[in-house]
C-alpha cells in the first residue's frame, strides 16, 4: 500500500482537487469519475461528494493508495 502525506495550507481542499494535486488522478475529470464510481473512501467511509471538504486529520483511500492530511 502506498502512502502519501499532504500538508494542507488552507482550512480545507475539495476532494477532486486533492486527488488531482497528489497525482492520484490525471485531471479533475478523472478525479470526478473516481469519486462517482465509488472508488474513494474518506475516513473509512464511501465518499461520493466531489466537493467534499477534506480537512486536517482526514484520511483518503483510493484502491491501494492512502492520502493522509496534515
């Protein structure tokens, strides 16, 4: 399993932007499709909201990739 650490500089980041910025998704459209397909977990729960506000302390999982937000 691959782990990515992402340091948040604002209060939050929309989920699709996070997936794009970390390189998990090739583009915003790709990130959107990942979320719509039910491939994304936020803190262990299925996340289907593309504009979900990811905050410090959250953990996002896509397949074998974990993104930890600090």
